[in-house]
């Protein structure tokens, strides 16, 4: 990982793309119920807030390991959100 700025950009891009995918699903499925889709958006926003708080935590002893854990968490939570999008019907 290059630096904190890149990690913040990755968090923003990944979760922004997930939210955009939900909006596209909503537009292509206007007759379907939006409640599950809105829940995915809320979860993505909460994940964003949680990860940014972890990135901005200044009281970390091993920064390299801390940021690797944040990156791994982003990948895991991003995959789960994508699976939920794919499960919308």
C-alpha cells in the first residue's frame, strides 16, 4: 500500500461503485421493492464511515499491519455487499 490517501480513495471508489450498482438496479427494476436495495446502500455508507474512522485513528502501534487489516476488511465487506446486490430479485 502506497499511503493513507490511496487507501481512502480505494474505500471511496469501492463503496461508491457498490452504491452506484444499487442505483442502477433500482432504475432497471422500477416495479421491484426498493427496501432491500436501500438497506444495501445504508450498509455501504455505514461501512464507509467505519473504515474511514479506522484509517484516521492516530493511536495505532503498528500502522502497516493496521492498514493491511483495513484493506482486508474493505475487500471482505465489499464482496459481501456485491453478493447482496447479486441476490436482489
